[in-house]
C-alpha cells in the first residue's frame, strides 16, 4: 500500500530566530502525522489515551536525519510508512518534503504497546496490528 500522507505548514512558533525549524520540532511534525495516520485507520489516538483501549503506545526510540532546512511558511508533506510490525512493537518511517518534492528530512519512531493497567509491554491491539500491516513495506 502507498504511504499515508499528511500536509502541514511550518509555523512561526516552530522556528528559531533564523526562521528555520528548531530541530526537535521535526518530531512534532512526525507525531502530528502519526495521529492522523491512526485516525485514518479508525484508531484515533485519544482512544488509547482515554482508556477506551487497554494499551498506550509510548516511544521506545526516535531518530531523524536532516537534508535541507525547513523554513517558515513551507508547506511540508509528511509520508508515513510502516517499517516493521512485531508482536509488541512497531516502527514508523517518515519522509518529509517541501512543495517541490525536495526531501527535507527523514525520521523514524519505534512504538511499544504497553498495558495501561500494569505498565508492562503487551501484544499489539489486533485492530492496530491489522491496520499497520496494510502499510508495511515489503520485506
């Protein structure tokens, strides 16, 4: 399946005094795309956070590589694909590009399914796992 796409615009509050996105804000953009990705699959993040679902999905790892500066006002497309789906965790991969299709950065996050009652890792929610597998890159 093709990657999920989410578009956003670089806002003033995300930039440093030079008008370039402060480096940590790439993860704000990735998380926004992650939330919309889940929502598109009928799995809004608020269901995990509110207790409607029995697990939460904290980050176990995050990484980013910057290719070009993100400037104030740029329309950014964040493409989300699933790099790996395990029994208790999954890895998302992000490609961020500008309006011309120039790659600005790549990033990845690894999420762990954690039982909200015990705080221990647990098997991925079956609906979530099925949704993620639809977007998984071929092995």
